[in-house]
C-alpha cells in the first residue's frame, strides 16, 4: 500500500511539474490584461495632485480600452490601472513601488508626481527593470544614472533658468529674494538654480531664506526679505504653502513682484490665497490651458466634462506620461520590460498635449516651458521658453 501511495505521489508531482513547466513555457503568450501602476498622493497635504493624476490616467486607460486595448502582435489587450497612495511621503512611495512591482506585477509605473517621492521610487524601479515615467517630478536626480526611469516634464535646471531669465529680461529686476523649503528636493533644487542663474544675468540675490516642510509661520524669513527690498520674490514652493507666504508677505508690506514654479498649478491656490493676493504674479509651467493647440483643447474639454474641473499641469503631464508608456509597449510588441524600456527611450517627436517630447540619451525630455501670469483670477499665457 505504501509503495502504491509512493508511486501515486511521484506521478502526481511529475504531472504537476509538467503542468507548471507548460505554463511557464507559455509565458510568452499575450496576457489577459496589462497592468499599469500609478503612484501619487491620493491622501495627505496635496491630495488633489494625486486625484488629478488618477483622473488623467483613468481617462487614458478608458480611451485605449474603448479601442480594444494595447496592440501586441496581432492581439489587442485591455489595460488595468493599479493605483497606489504615496501620501507625498518618500517612505510611502517606496512601499507603493515594492507592492506594484512585486505583488501587482505591473508592466510599468506612472508617477510619482512629486520629486521627493519620485526619488524614493526610481531606484526601486531601476533595480527591478521596470519602466517608470514620472509626470511632474522635476528634480534632476530622479533620472540621473538610470536607464528605466523617464519623465514627461522638464527639469529644475531648465525651470530655474526660465524664471531667472524672465525676472531679469522681462521684469528688468536687478535684486531678487528667495524663500524655499530646504527639506524638499523640488523646492531646494529650483531655488538654487534660480539663485545661480539670476546672478549669471548680473542680478543680486539680496536674501536666500529657507524653512522646513510643515512650517506655517514665515514671519522671520519674510521680515529679512522685506529689509533687503528685492524687486522680485521667488517662491519655488507648493501652492498650499505659497498661499500662506503671500498672505504673510502682504501683512509685512512686501511689494516685490512674485514668481513661482510649476507647483503653483492647482485650482486650490485660488481658494487658499484668494485672487487679489495672486493678481500679477507669475509662475513657470508645462502648459497653458488657453494655448492654441487642438489636441490640448480636446483633452481639456473631455476632462472638464468628466470631472467638472480644468486639468492642472499634473493631470496634463500624467496623460502624456501614460500615453508615452502605451506607445512604448505597442512599439516593443511584447511584454518584455527591457524591450519596452528600449522603445520608450527611442521616443522622438511624441505629440503630447504639453508639448513635443523626445528623449535624446536620457530620461529627460527635450521640450519647452511656458510662463503664466495670474490676472483677474485666471491663468493667462505670458511667454514660451524653448530649451
């Protein structure tokens, strides 16, 4: 009896092994669905940024699925979006990436939008050989020395240059002050580039003040800035912080022209700061909603119909980022991650809604930036700056 049971057990194991081997051998067959990960702050201090990322990604997924899915070989495969909440915290972003890659088995990851979270997730994606395309993370280190990490946005050195040139050439400023979050990769990087580039233009940085994430009282820094009497005040900070900084600057009587970076771009900035405080301010951005671009206007119209909001830059960039990944998957013609990476890296003249995107030897796109002026409670296109 024992001998018979042993034979039966061995037979079962062999059969199971053969079945498993058959399944593994057939792994090159097209999957039932393609999973794409999205990492963004769905909760936390800038949760609306996460929501706009999710909205735009879902729109893109719905569009491709309405056409039958992504074409791999002679088949079209539906796409499933798997969303992870990074809470705008680097440690949470790392956990999201581990889960998306190891548990959810995603083919690629969109996001995170913020630089500090992108810097936490990028090494994990790189190590796993999983393509990551960040939408909004502009810090230079996100893609540095990485082959699988890309972005849809311009980088801080370019954005800092844009603001410095605009301050010196358009606003004719000779003296500038900066207030920035020293604990954030994005804020710090942009502040330092602006400082260096403005000085190259012959300008003087009369105050270079810092604070830490979560601070609410900027009276000490702004008092020093007022005493320095700058013509321009550069605030490379997130919209929720900028609102407080503008309020406190007004109370102190600071009259300098105010500039900012793309992190200003959220409808909530008007709720938090009010249109009067924002009147006449400027910020660099990835696109202007009033630009004469048929594809952009089509996207904005559809987004507004679906979500009752004008998409912010994060939403527009997420839409471009995920479509770049989709194009890479279809050009690769397989679910092989290395082939997808090579196809994304070869992206040239991609007609995005935020501009034409090409990758030329790195994960940083060659594309333009725009300067936006806030006037009468609205964003108005001011200028385009080419790389």
